[in-house]
C-alpha cells in the first residue's frame, strides 16, 4: 500500500496509517461539513444524509484525491450488495445495508408486513469510502455504502423490504422483484439453525458454499474473519501489495443471495485490517458494516460485540488484538477486550434465558495446519476464560481447512470426541472447530485426513504454536477430525424444558453437500 517494506516492519497499524495519510493527503481532501469517523484524518470515510454531502469540491481526474460527487439519473442506478446484521437485540433490531455504484439522491428503505404494503419509508445513512490511486491496485475509487437501522420491530415476525433512492422506488410494480425479506428472532426459546465459516473471499468455491447456506435455512450466519481479501497479503502492513478496494464490491454482490435475508455477522481477521482508512485499520469495515455496538471499545474494536438469539448467546471477538503471529494491532485494546469478554461470559452464565454460549473469532486456539496452526495469544488470554465459564463451542477461521478437536481442558484432552459423539462442557471442557475453508485456497495437514466415512485415527500430530518468541513446535493429541476441501458449519439448536437436556448439533458440510463431521454439545436447560 505504499510504505517501504523496511519501514513497515517497524511500524504499528496506527503509524502506517499516519505515513499513508502524510503521503497521499497533503493535497485537498474532504472539506466542508463532512463528519469523519473516529480518528480518521483527511476524511477517507465520511457519513452524511446524502452522498453529495461528502465532498463539495472536485479536481481533474488525473490528480483527484477526493471522491467524485457526480450524480446520474436515479432511475438508471440499481442498488446491489444488500446485507443484513442484527442490532443489539435480534428480536427487535436489524440493519439493512447496501451499495450504489454512484452518488444518488435521497436514499431510503421501505418496509412492511406484505410486499404490497411497503408504506413505511425510512431515510438511509450514506457512508462514502474513497481510495485514491496509489494506495491500492486501482485508480481513484469511491464506494457508497448505505445503512438503515430498523428498531421497534416485532419478535418472530417476517418483514418485506426494498431499498431505493430518488428515481428508483422498490414499491413500483416493475421493481417488486428487488424486494427482500428478514425474520426477527423469536421472543421465546425455539429450535433454530445457524451457519458459520471463515476465509471466504471472492471465488467459485465461495459462491458454491453460499448456494448451500440458503438450503440450511439459517437464522443467521457467522463469518469468522478474513472476509473479502481486498488486502490479499494479510500482514496488516502498508507494504502489503495488491490491495484493491473494488474486491469488496465483488464480495458483497457474491454474498447478496444469502445476506439479503440472513443476517451476516462478521468477526475481523488479519486480512480485514486496511491501513489507509484509519489508525486501527478498520475504517473501511465501519463503512461497510453496521454491527451491534455493545462491545467494549467501538473506536478501536468495532468487530467485538454480542447478541442473544433464542437460548444461545453469541460473542464475536477480535483476535488481532492478541495475535503474536500477526502483531499489527497487538495490544490495541489495552486489555479491555478480555475484561469485557469475562463480564459477558459471567452475565450469560447467570442468565436464566441463556443455555448455550458460542464464541467466534479468526485466529485459531487449536489447529494443526501447516500454515498458521495455533495462536498462543488466544491460549494465553482467552482459553482460560472459555474453560472457567464452560463455553459450549468455539469457531475459528484463519487456517483454510476443516479441523475439529476432542474435548479440551487445561491444554489436554479430557474426552475423546469421535464423529457422532457428545460433549458435556459443564463437566468435560471445550470443543474447538476451525472452519476456514469457505473459499480461499486450501492449506495442508501433516497428519492424514480423517473425516466422516474416511476415519484415520492417529495418536499424535506434529504441529506448532505462535508465541511472543516465535513458533514453538508441539506434538498434540487433540486433533480429531481433519478435512481438506471447501466446507462450512451448520449448527442446529434444540432447546428443552428446565432441567432437561438442550443440544447443539454441529455438522461439517462440504461444498458438495456431503457431511464430513457431526457431534453434539449437551447441557441441562435452565
């Protein structure tokens, strides 16, 4: 992204951001009444009620360093890249987000209980993201992200919606085919399904996995980091080559078939840190997503949040904060994320409405991949809390394959968990799943593959862990299932009456539709 490699090696994410700003922002940037995001100087990301409000001035295309403010006839512009996200309470809050290719006037959303009744019209917020030539692989590129946060919805209800702008009204008969739907979380405990994976990017395999996701009828989808790969290097450095913000346009178009009706809930990985937009690397992500804002530090950690759906609490964490392997944002929270995590776990375990706690984030706690393997920062900071509060399931990405552990506590196997087996976290320990084979090129194992119908049990596997002092070799006994092809997770949640057994049934599903793993997590319902 434009910093000499020898300099980038010594610079934090914030220092790299300042270097880029000094280099590319000395000329006229965003002026006037724009609102900048957090500590973003120079205004690559701005918010406003209209896209035109972002920048009142223009320069010649060959030297332009600010977003274009040109508008066209709105009837010629169609929204794309729709994606949903829960608010703090999935029973009553959701955000609908989308893109337009050029600046439009008066963007809005229509919503109603029926496709022929979309009388409720709500103004949308525009977040304009500008990437100048020289920062990435493209020329000057402006992206227009629109968001409409909906509140006071009714639990367990299906709504129809359409997004538009002046000249493009989804309520018009010829545009009814552009409508989408979503269903809020139920008010009470009920069976549901969710899906999860990490490391998707833009590819035929990502598209194939997405096509299977809809068939699972998930209530929501978890993306465990490394979302679009606009920064393909993933070191969180301004020296990373190949950055191309246009990849996000392709990614959001690719996922729209699912994300327009299924809330798509991301955690942030190392490829999601983009140094140009903000000191923490997440300015671009804040333009594209509108996630729950109940985390410990929205300024530095916008991808850290929690929500409760039915009897299950879900926590998204940012492992860049504790990663020894890729330290661009190491220590960015100053320990507040870990403190917040423990407070959340304590709260959810005390809640009479929550049976299961599921945690997802990017870097792996336990994995034997030859690429990244295990992250020592996660084991040091978070694994003790997972065990103390008997977390039911941990989902990671980062390593591009499927791997599932036995039940682990204190760094050792407390119970072998064969395919089809049942884990009891209250007394036994935690199960970890690496589900990083959503679409990017696959990695490798040192041990033979072992998955449903093709089991090949071994006593130990040679691997390593990333520590503050570098890679440390280890031989582990906890690697139970290893599958090396594109795949995702399906989790079926079945509540139960108080004192009886509630279950999470976890399945590894291949891109072909084949089941490669399944196991159950059981817990007494409150």
